[in-house]
């Protein structure tokens, strides 16, 4: 890896961590919180590719859990959010030069990644709580979190696309 790539990856990890921690809405059913970090994972995975999305999503989100007092979720979050970034980045096909942000593959990849996140946290909750039934109570809140992340992603992603952000930072 080049120095530039390492710096970008570190910045993206920090972006996911900070955006996850700066605005948290506690959810009693999941003992977790709704946050802005998922929109950052979506943006990073679409604009910069699966490698950046996977590392920033997994490590950044796991750091946010650790620093927010949810250490018991760190291994689950590392895997869930890392795979989320991988899924989105692999499915996406951002054509930065042409500015086609609203491509079917980008939208489908985003939805697949968010569905994985909801499923992953359901499975992680089932392990932590020793009950699939109890873990199922987290599905609505995680779905709301996913929907909010998608809306923010669409708005910010469209703006980034119009600003041709990849012209200034080329990593693919």
C-alpha cells in the first residue's frame, strides 16, 4: 500500500467512528443506538471500493462500539460491518467520471449491505442473548437505522457525485 492509501484508510476509519459516535439515539429494545455511521460505510464502499468499505466499516464501527461502552458487540460489529462494506463495494459499480451515482448496481449493493447488517445483528443478538426470539426484537430498530442510513447516503452521495469527489481523490 502507498502512504496515500494508508492515510485515506485511516481517515475513513475515523470518519465511520466519529459519525457513529457523534449522534446516537439509544434504542431500549436492542440496548444499542441509531447513528450516522452506516451512511458513511455506504458512501465509502460506493465511492472508494470494497477494500476501503470493508476496513472502514468493520474497524471504524468496532472502534465506535468499544469507545461507546458496547465492548461485548465489538467482534460481531467488526464482522458484520466489515462484510457490509465488502458486499456493498463488490456489488456497486460507481462510474465517477460519468457521474452516474444512481446506478442499479449501486442501489442494489446498498440495499443488500443494509439487509445483511439487519440480519447480522439479529444473528449476533441471538448469540449474545441465547435466544432468536429475543434477538428478533432488534429487527425493527435495525431496519429503521438502515433506512435512515440509506436516506442520508442518497442525499450526500448525490452531492458527492455532482461535485465529482473521485476526481480529487482517486483510489480505484
